[in-house]
């Protein structure tokens, strides 16, 4: 299969799916790789860097989609890209289909095959293609939250780490997975008081061993509401791969929070774990509701495209190689992750999610 790397077109998205070194790896395996003109520029990779390792440069998205079979991109295709896609193509990307029924319908109507990065699971039950971006999003969530706490942005005017003679800022992290654990590390590095909620006591115990200063809580609505009342920053990091994110921070809880406190919802790609939260953007990263600053930018790692592209490319390239060599059926990790095959939804988890939305 001929590999195609389109230029990402989501606002604020600067990542590229494969960096030149990994493209060279694929070409040395005898595979053909094409990239859309300018696709790597925001990540610091000019067209020349790709051309030098043997990648073909195509001048438009239309040409890229027309001339390639395996589409490898970072974010889900937008409307103007969907018009170019064909039934004989395979798209390998972050898709978050459970939160986007319209995209599911479009991909099925085209009749193609789609494998979401976030659904690939290894033998240990981990999500190796989701983990690096979750780690980046977790770190950025605290950085963004600390920024939005500035008084000129409508925040409480709190410096998270405090200083002599002043209170220390309080951060609440909802969810102790990869994104949550990196949010915890960043908040501690800034000197904040950190509270962590999760459903799994073992996970909380492990985090407490690594970070003795954190205060852990089993996730229960009453305790979440009580602790968030005194929070300066709440990070929503509750995500379930392949499903819509469960709502854990309700509007009733938000009404009880301090005026000028901040919520950053990392789970917005999967619908958000904060009740009624609206998607924001890099141009308008936040809005105020009930006196609380809300931020929910879907493609957070796109803010650090070079770091994110290098990390993502390194973990997806072995899977891209297998797909391009026609080894989908022989690779259980990819077969099990397939969400749509030849225009039909084949992932039972996705089917269940879509049926629950209809009901």
C-alpha cells in the first residue's frame, strides 16, 4: 500500500504523523511514502527534509488522497478531506469515533476501513499510541490552567506554587491514568497542593508511593464536590479508550466552586468529563460559566508540534509498516482495533456506544 501523509487542517494543529527519519525507515523497507506539501513545516520539518530521504512531495490534499492507499494522519479528517477519500483506502489516525456519530456515518458511507490510534491495545492492556499524547496533554493542562488563573484572564489571580507569605494553589486531578499522572507531576513541580481522584485504589496507592505529597481520594460524587469547592484548578482527565468520557464533574458541583477558579477538560476529544462543557479553541481557549473559567481544547498536544510529532511518529511507525505490507489480518493488535471495515462498524465497543446515543 502506498502511504500518504496529509497536512493537518484542524485549527491550531501543527503536528505531522510521521517525521523524516521514520519515513526513511519505511522507505528502506521497500515501501512508498508521499506527503502533502508543507505538512511538516509547523513541526520544524521542511519539505526538503522529506525529499532528502526519498519521500514524494504532493502539492495538494486532493493529489495526496488520490495517489495513496494508506492515509496516516494525526487528527480525524474534516469535511473538506472526506470528499477526497475512497472506499479502497485505510485511514489510521486519532478518530475518537464514539463522540462523533456524524464522522462514523461519513466514513461508513465512503466504505473505507478506519483504525483509530487510540484503540490499539498491546498484550499488557495498554494503549501505546494514546499514551504519549495523553502524557503531553496532562502536562499542558496544568500549564494552561496556571495561565488562565491569572487575573487578566478572569482567573482568581493565584500563583499555583504560592510564595512566602501567600497561600499555595490547590489543584484537583480527576483521573489517575497517563494524562492524570502527568498532570499531577507538573502540578507538583509548580509547587501546588494536589488532590487526586480515581476509581481504582491500587492506582492511587501506587501514585502515593511515587508522590507522597499528593492527597488521594476514591471517586465519589460527594467527595469530588466537596474538594472541588476549594480548588483553584480542576483537571478533568477521565478517559475510557473507545468510549465517550463519563461525566464526573457536574454543573451542580461547578456552581459550588470558587469564582475565578479554572477547569481544564483533557477528555474533550471523547465528549468531555465535565457536564455541558463546550469545545474551545487555541484562538479562544476559555469561557466563563457560573463564574468558573472553562477550557476544553481538543488537540492540546498540537501546541507543541515538534515534541508531539517526534513522540507520535516513533510509536506508530511499526504499525504503519505492518499495514502498508498488508499484515492487518495477521496483526491482532490492529485487527482488534479496527473500528470500521469496508464501510461497516465492526468494533463492538463502538457499536454499543452508538446504540446508547440513539436510545
